[in-house]
């Protein structure tokens, strides 16, 4: 694990040119690739990436979904990933914070994570 200067981590919205490099890193680990790819670059896309020293170190794939009665918009986290060399240094939290701040600025009051029941690692992460 590499030690980082948190102030030097740049969090920004994902743009279409990021897609190949972002997903290329962890594509083998992404289930339901077609579903994930279809969410990117659309009008409901709420995805962000984290860069450190010009290198991609993490990303969060999220989208806007409409559900409930009355129908309301909710930010839905589909996937969050941080390069293993940079984990446990707050990058995932920075990505979630950026998503929540962006959603709030757009009037989206709720953000939820879609977590497979068998993924104990991600369940522990979001519980923490």
C-alpha cells in the first residue's frame, strides 16, 4: 500500500473519454458488464473518478434511478473500486462524498448502494 497526500487526490466527474481506461483496469472484476456499460455517459450518469499524481486510482459508477411513491430520484451506486495499492486511505470515502455533494446540488436527496448479498467485503465497507 502506498501512502498518499489526500490533498493531492483529484475527484472529478467521469467523462466519456475516461470509460475505456477506467473500466479497463478492473473490467475482469465487474459483473454484468453490459448493464454497467449501458449506464455510462447517459443523462442519468452520476459517476466520478479519483486521480492521484495523474494516475487513475479509483472510481464510483452511479446513476439516477426513479422509484417509490411518490416517485423520487435516488442516486444509486452500482460499483466502487479503488486500486489495491491505494486502498484504506480514504479514496472511496472521497468518491462517495463527491457523489453525495453532487446529488444534493441537483436536488437528489437520497443515495443508495446496490450491494449483492454475497459480497461481504463491500457490505462491511458500506456498514463502516
